[in-house]
């Protein structure tokens, strides 16, 4: 235990120092195990105690309340460093386990299971959960801000610009609920909760706060759904429905909203399929039998140039139809079965529209 670098861990003032200390501790421990007769049975609980010291340092450097006040970019950076610490621990723990097995074999000792349950595991799991929660909130806050109002949120869910203007826009778009303000107020419930308190009492406090947050954001989603379905139901034609989807499609990241308008999505996707099929039929007629060819002759346009322009027009129309698919399904439209299928058909169609063979033939 002489020169054991535990003080480097206990006195670390930053997360990066903690990460360095973890490497130093395991490096020293592995080295000494190979040359000293330190009992493996004692080495295993020693590593467990080191894990407890690591946990204490994480709680000292990562205030649970501060995490919810940080701007999102700063929060993300902090979580990246924390994840680096856990990754370093796991890598070094694996090396320690390999060393202990080798040492037992060399010493001829009776084999014992080399298992260490990290005492910082609950803290790690809570940090992973909080990271996911804050990512989801940030996505919701920014999406609602962008769709329903001109203001922007800071990283901790606080409205910083154009509160009154955004509120008016939000109320106009979704009725009786000010979505921007509601989401900000929902997050405010969590701002003073110690999210790293993993005790039973602390966990209950977090769950109660999260439930309150979910109730308020659910109210926002219900209002958006009601207004969105109302607009789609009263749309006079498919074009009006496409405009509604184009405005609100960023909100389709929320499963509840996406699920509420699936029937309209299916209807509009069918319309797009028919439009693309009609475009394909138009292409099959070939340029020589098209109205564009007749018009080109009237304007003395060379046949090759006219064919290239005709193909480009069809390609632009195809791109416009595919943009409608994105409007209908949202930014992640490629993850949907229908989106993937239409993407494949579109790519195949575009290959037929390639004008390079026509230009080569001309030369």
C-alpha cells in the first residue's frame, strides 16, 4: 500500500483529474499485485472501496441541483467527461480482473470469482437517465419554440427572447395553452431537485417531480393534438393538409403527437404515391411524345437540349414529392417503412432520369 495514489482521487478538483486518478490507482494496484503477495481476497473489496471513493468524488464535483441549472451545451460537455470516467473505470477494472486471474494461476491459489460490484453504479445509472431526460426536454422545448414562436430557449428550459410574442403565437396556434410557457414552467419544477440523490427518499422526490413535469408537458401535447387534428379535419384538399404537416412536422418527434395523426399521414402518403406513379407514367411516354417536345419545336429548341430540360423538370417534381414525404413523416422519415420504400423507388427513378447518357450521345 506504500505510495498508493488514492490521495490523487480524493483530492481531485475536476472530473478530468478524477479520470486520471482512476488510471493511476489501477496502474499501481495491478503492478503491485504482480510483485507482492497481497491477497486477492483483500484486493477485491479494496477495489469496491475505491469505487465508493469515486462515487463520493462524483457527488462532490457534480451537484445534483446544479446539473439542472446548467445550459444544455455545458451539461452535455459535463456528461461527456463523466461518461469518459465510467468508461475508464470499466476498462481498468477489466485489466485488473485479468491481472488477478493471472496472479492466482501463478501463485497456485484456489480460484475465486473475480467480481466487483461498483458502488458508483447507481450514480452512473442516474446520470445516464438524467442525460436522456434533458435531451428529450431540450428537443421538445426547441421544437415547440421553433414551430410555435420566434423565441429561443436557453439550455435550462428558460425563455430568453421574445416571450410575449412567442406566447401570442403559441396561443394562436394551439388554442388555450401557451405551449412555450408551459414547457418552461414544467422544467422549473425540476430545477431545485437533487437529481443525484439516489437514496430511496431522493428517488421518490425525483419521481414525483418528473410526474409533475410529465403532466404539464402532456397538457401541451394534448392541446397541440387537438388543434392539429382540427386543422387537418377542416382542410379543404390535400394541398392544405400538406401545408399543415409542413408547419407542424417537427413536432412529430413526440410519439403521442405522431400517433394522433397517423391516419392523416397514411392518407397523404397514398396521395404522394399516386403523384409519383403519374410522374413515372409521364416519363415512360418519353420526350418525343410529350407536350414539352411539341413546345420545344415551336421555340426551335434542339432535341437534345429539350430532352435534358424535360428530364430535369421531372426530377425537380420528383424531389418536390419526396419533400412532401418529409413533411408528412417528419425529419426522421427515412426510419419509416413507407419512407424507406419511397426513397428506394425515388433513387431508382432518378437513375433513369440521368441526363449524362444523353450528353455523351450528343458528343
